[in-house]
């Protein structure tokens, strides 16, 4: 009886040995995880950058076409842009006073000619504040439906700067902020030129892509013109990394 028991145990042991499944050792698992971590660390920045570029392209295209359509609709009701009532830029020794005057001018212009033809969440302008408080760092701010923000400045033209990701950093021109112009007088060479009213930032100063690229490197406001040349794509030579 004892011999049979020993024989049975040996049989079970042999069967167990035959059915044993090969497995990784702890060291092998740790090495594999380390390799995966290194690969992820190398590829993740590229994936994030690609996503940011696609999001930026989408929002820029949408803004440009939406604003262009709003202007066209407004021209049907209010005649061509050159006949719209626009105040000149307020300049003087008192910077805050000028800013308030320009803010009111931008607000009047927007509410008269752009706002009625545009879908947005809110609009607010710089206003006089209590003594000791800081002035708002913008003249007019429009928050769009997708969360992007458009800032108006009443200059020679109406300067529109879109921040494609709202208040999120870096809030820097060429990175997440891009400037466009709506000009009353399209024939001035310092503005849109070619009888245009709505354009990227002073394209006549960058008549070729190479010009636009060089200007984008030194004055980031010109990057909107470079992107327009590139059909709203961020090429490999785009000087700023999103």
C-alpha cells in the first residue's frame, strides 16, 4: 500500500512537470516594463505635439472661415467694409485713457458690424475700475463657442488675435495666439492690399512663403500669413513648437 502511494505521487509529479507553462521571471518583466517606458517617453511628446497641431489647425480654419462669413453677411446689410463707421486709434499721453477709448470703439464696431452675424458665448471690454486695481490687459474680448478667445484692438485696422486654447498657457504669439486684420481701407499697402478687407497679418509685407517664414521668426504676428501660405499646416520648418 505504501509503495502504491509513492508511485501515485511520483506520477502526479511527472504530470505536473509535463504541464508546467513557461513563465517570465521577475527580472524579465522589469526589463520589459523599462523598455516600454523608454519607448513611451520617446514617442509621447511627438504624439502630444501632433495632437496640438491638429487642434490648432482646426480652430484656426474655423475662426478664419467663420469671421469671413460674418463679414460677408454684414456687408449685405451694411454695405462694404470701407463704409463701416470705424473710429481712428486713440493715442495720447494717458495710456489707460487711450485703452478705454479704444475699447469702447472696438465694442461699438463689433456690436454694429460683427456680433449680429457671429455665434459666441460672451463679449466684454476694458472699463474704468476702482482706484488701485489694475486695468484689464485687453480692450475687447470675445469668448467663442469652442472656448477660444478673440481679442480686438482698434488700431489702423481692427486687429483680431485669436487664442486658440483660451486662457491656457503659453498665451504667446506664434504658439497659441495668431493675429488677423479687418481693414477699412483695403488699398493701403501696409494693410491687406489687393482690394481685401479681411486677411492674415499684413500679407503684402510677406509676398512669398520665404518672406513669411523669415518674418514669422522675428515677429510672431506674421505667423498667420505663413500658415495661410501652408494651407493651415504646421510644416517642419515652422519656427515655434506647439
